[in-house]
C-alpha cells in the first residue's frame, strides 16, 4: 500500500471489513484475485459480487471468465474445459497503458517522432 492516499487506504479497509462480515468466497483466479458473493442477499435480489485484488486494484486484472461472472453473464465462472475457451487464445494480460510496457507505434514522439516515408498511394491534404 505504499504511495496510496489516505482515502484510498480507508476505502480498501472498508471493502476488507465488508468482505469479512458479508462475503462468501467463491474462488480465485490465476492472478491471485479472490472473488466473493453476498452471503445473505435480500429475497428476490441477485447477490452482490465483488473482487479483492491480489495487488493494486486495477479492473483490467480481472480475467474474462471472472468478468463474466462478476457481471452476471455466467452463473459460475468458466472452467478451462468450457466451450468458450479455445486453444488459440492467449493468456489474459492487464492493460499496460501508462507503463513502460505500453504499445508505442512507430512515429510516436517517444520513438523519436520519425515515421517511415509515405508510399505513392498517399497524398497529403492541403487546405
């Protein structure tokens, strides 16, 4: 929690206490996040669902199978044997925007600001 503001720390503490008092663990993902469901939801209302992140709270750290469960798309998280999983799918990656691993296209100022010359099929617009 280094570098976290006081408000963020209190929010995290509040979620932790709520989880201890009202949460029923449902499972964990490969990233170490733990998923919870409300123990005693009011009659006729769907139980609330939430995640306790293993590290910094970042929504892109929720794999698709758990995202679907959190948003009531699935009644249970998808297993590895689910027909929705395909052999060609790559493992889940978090959003890298704002980090040194973020994608920077050729010609971007961080890449020197020089792009390859346009081919003959491009004609610059002039006002």
